[in-house]
């Protein structure tokens, strides 16, 4: 089981005004911007939502995969990758609002099984994890991760021999970005709420705002033929060479 599973999302149905309602000049401007970056980053397909003077509409480009089996539409599901950190942060702040958690809480008080070789680990607070200022490294990969809940404890254990890159709260920049920090926040959500992370997000974030087809379940994602396969930038050229 992965600690933070990539979430798949579909554009909300509130975007009612379709692309054919946008005037030609604006569409040409949008197309020029999108096509430029689609080429630079080898983007197979994408869908954008735009609000202009109160008017809402969607615009779609490309296909759902390299084999061009389906064109992208306003019902296509996309993998969000690290944008899913916004849902993790929202879950944490909801717990703060409900007085179940504080941004000043120390991580070790919530996860007593979390330990590191570096004694400064005891200074890590929830706010440090949220702002990528904890000093934790980029990733914490397990060589063999079981597909069950035991992977959580193994993930935490795998950090015991690691050291912090700097004292918590001392630095914050693009260079201090940490997936580990948000993995640990996901575990905090589970410990504090008593719910599995994906169940918490579905119940308290996705369902209340009508995002019924957004999911952390990869099996559900594969069920929809319109789901967009994740592609690494530049992979298309490699496959064609």
C-alpha cells in the first residue's frame, strides 16, 4: 500500500459553458499557449477550466493515452500527482478547525513511533510539514512495500537511520520540498481521525462538494475508459525513437 496514492480527478459539472461558446480570438490565444507547452512537455492530453467575466467553460486537447484510444473531454479523469498535496493540507486544516490538531503540535507527540538518527527530529511540528520547512529529505522509498496497512509502519521505520537536512523551521524554499513530509501528514490524518486517509478525504472533502468521480482507488480509475494515463515528459519521443 502506498502512503499517499495518486488521486484521479474529473472537472466539476459546474463548468457549464462549453468551448464552442468562447469567441474565436480568445480561443486562438488559449490554443497558442496550450499548444506551446503541450509540445515542450510532450503532453498527451489535457483539459482546462476557465472563468472569464463570470462565464465558465472548458477546453480540451489531445488524447487520454499514447495510443490515442479516446479524446479528452470534460468527463476525463486525470492523475493529479503532487497536486493531491492540496487535499492532504485541507484534511490537516479541517482537523485543526475541529480542534483535533494544532499547527504547533510536534509530530512525535502524534506519531510516537516516528524516530530519526538526527535528534532534531523531535522539533518537527505540523506547520513545518505543511510548509516544506521540516528538514526532511525528498523521498523515503521502501525497497519492498507490501500492499497492505503494514507498509505504514515500515515507512516510518525506514526513517530511523536518516538525518535532517537542516533544523526544522530554519529554511523554506523550492529546494526544501519534501514528499516525506506530506506522507507523514497523511499518516497524521489517519491517526487523529481514526479513518483511512483515502476514506477521510472522500467523506470530508470530495463528497461534500460533489466530486463523486474523484478517487484514490486505482481500480476505479481503470474502470473508466476515459481516464487519462499518466505520462512522463519526453516519454513520447523515447517511444517513437
